[in-house]
C-alpha cells in the first residue's frame, strides 16, 4: 500500500512510550518517524555524563519484575509485543527496600510473603486486613475503563490503620501518582502490583544500554528517528491532522500523529482549546545525585536498594509550600541490586517533593542559592538516616522542577503528568492520539505498555 | 497454497511471536489460546503478521475464526489460494 503522505505515523517524543510505539508500528511495515527534541532518546528516563561518570535520570529502578517463564506478566508481554528476547535480557533484582516512618519500619523485596511477615511483625493483627486488600487488588481490573475511586477511602475501610495505610502509600504514590492527597484506585492497583507483587529490578548495564537496545530494534524495522528536532505545530484541517511543522520550517505530512509530550504539550502544538489548569500536575521533585568513593561504603548505611522515609506523624502527598519538603522522600542506592559488581565509586540519589512555582520564579542567582540551600537541607535530614554520606563525595549534582520541565517536556516539571488522563488516547482530531505519561500507564514498563496499547487499539486495526 | 503449507505458516508465525511456544502434542481442533497460553495481544500479532506477509485483512469480528489450528486453515484457505509460498 503506497500512501501519498511522507509517513504513515509521526511520533512526537523519543521517550520510552514513543520508542515502544515506534517499534510496534514499524514492526508491521508502517513507515514511521520519531521526532525527539534532544540529542539523546529517553525523555524523563535518560542519562548524562559528568567527570566520566554516567548519571541516570528518572526512575530509580524498573518495576514489574517477572521471571521469563511468567508469560502474562506485563514485562514479558511487553517484550513479546516488541519482539525483543526476554531470555537474553539480563536482570538484577533488588536486594531489598524499606519504608521508614518515625515509629514503624517495613521492609520488602520481590517476595510478597516477606512483606506479609513484616506487616505481621510491625502491625500485629493487621495481616488479615492487608490480605483482604491484596485480594481486592487481585480482583480489580485496572485496565477496564471505570470511574475514579478514592484509594484513601478503600484503604481506611480495609486496613483500619492509618500508619500502615500511609506507609503503603508512600512508595506507590511517589513512584506513580500524579494527583495530590489521594489516588485513583485503578492506579493504586497498577502500582501495588508493579512494586509489591512484582517488584524492583534493573537491567544489566545502564539505561543507555536499554535505550540503545530499543533504538536498534526500531531501526531494524526501518523506523526513522531524528534528534534535535523540535515540532512547532501539529497541522490540523477540520477534524484531521495533516502533518507537523518543524521549528526549522520544514513540513512533514502523515496519516496519523502519536504525541507523547503530554496533554498540555499536545494542546499547545495543536491549538486544542483545553482548560489547561485541570491538566497540569502539581507533583514535582528535586533530585540530588552524589558520587562517593567506594572506601566510604563502610560509613554509609546502605544495605537497602531504596529507602522511602517520612519524618512526620502522617504522610501528606502534596506539593510543598517551600522550595522542597525534606520531611519525606526517597533514598536510592543504584548499585544495590543483586549480583552487581562493586565499582570504584557508588551513588546515592535522593528525591524530595518540590514546588515548581518557587523554582520557576527564582532568578538565576537566586536559583543557584536555592539549589544549595535545598540540597543542604535535604542532606542533613538524609544524613540522620544513612550517615553523613555527602562528606567525601567526588561529585554532586541536583535537578529541580524547572530542569525536569526543560528536558522532558513535562509541563511544570510534573513527572507523572496530568492528574486527568486520557486512557483511550483519543483527542478531538480523528488521527491524533496521546500515549505515555498522560495516557496513564507510568514507570518505564508502564509507559512502554502505554505506547504499545495505543498503537494496538488505534493504529494497527 | 496448500492446507499443509498454510498450517506450517501459522505455526511459523506463532513460533516467531513466542520463542517459548511448544507445539508437540498440539490438538489441531482445540483452542490455540489455551494450549499455547496466548493472549489477545498475541492474537493481534498473528493477524498483523498475516497482513504484513500476504496483504490479507482480517476484520476484528472474524478473529474467532482463528481459534484452532484447523479453523485457521479453513478460514485462510480461500484467502491464500492464489498465493505461492515464498
């Protein structure tokens, strides 16, 4: 089938959802072009180099661990859909992670029964309630289109213990909730399965190797990708898209466009009249990466893969009134996965919630000062948990909500995008679709499944 | 294409979709889905692969025709009659 258009599909954004969507469509012979504004693919989950070290951005770990034999697990379905060999994909499971509150601590790994035993130890009498919740999670189909349900309400009825509720919510919210305060139960189910039932792992190598593998697979099917190419406009005519106009002035025609730059970003490119405030997520973060010499391993308490901490009586998942809120956050040791070789250095990544507006309004001198202040505040707090890790660091770098906005096309640095999602990917234009963060599946595996699902439902039939 | 050739093509496509698929003892009149543990995403791959290779379009309402190996052959026979094995 020859078409008059330059491409059958143009994908805006070379992040994980865009790459997965690209592989999926190119695999069946369609002519596809991915347009990526930066030098590298990956979007939120990418990398950069400083002083010869590769620094990964985005998620601390992949979720949804599954053995290759478990055919229906999301990870393995994804690999089959992209025709990647799961057997050749080497993984390292987490050592174990920890949820640390003032009065209670819970550890978990990729064996669900370990979490159950931890709950029995810390919250005697609550195990049955927790099992009831796990049963609700198993029975719920998060992919069926259903109306918003309050997770807080369901948890308070099922668990009947506010501390346990807050503790379970911390990792699940911080790794994938775009709403403040509460969470849609469907999203809770996805996160509970991906983190507690399936679990954390990382692939062999770095995120760069993972991205290389995807780009290579895409190119094998003759998919095209252009870097440093910014889209200025999605060209519309009545209820259809005709193509895209690049900032360079070049116009490219296509039969369909798949946008992975979020609802606000897509609205901006297409003049989609939307009440943008409702689609702007409030949850953004500051993250600091420290590189430490391996000699310091002894002085840092680093036997976990990830520590989720909260120093207040209750856990409030919301945008702070200050530049950052160091009272809760995440501490990640990217080297602490099973069977990874120890290098000369190791990293500590610390994430705290941050207020986008405060960072945006800071002028350039004030911004640097704010960064130092916030970083110092965070490291004092984290130092009380793992020891004064920053002493002797060979390198440190932080990124803020404005960095995230600049590099990842996430409006207002909201890493999980809009609190309102478009699950079926449809827009007012017949041949313009949304995939990725604002479609609704989050995380590395989730966003890739988002790309695959929208292609399957909207572009292959 | 003969019935045997069509049968081989189906097996080849499934093998290609799933590196683990095991065809020994496959009952040609029992659902592929249960025997090979295929899901709807895998079925879409079979349909798309047939379209890519032989330009045949299978509408969604006719997917049930692909339930067993024999029903696949019956359904595809007239569509692939004039196609030679490549």
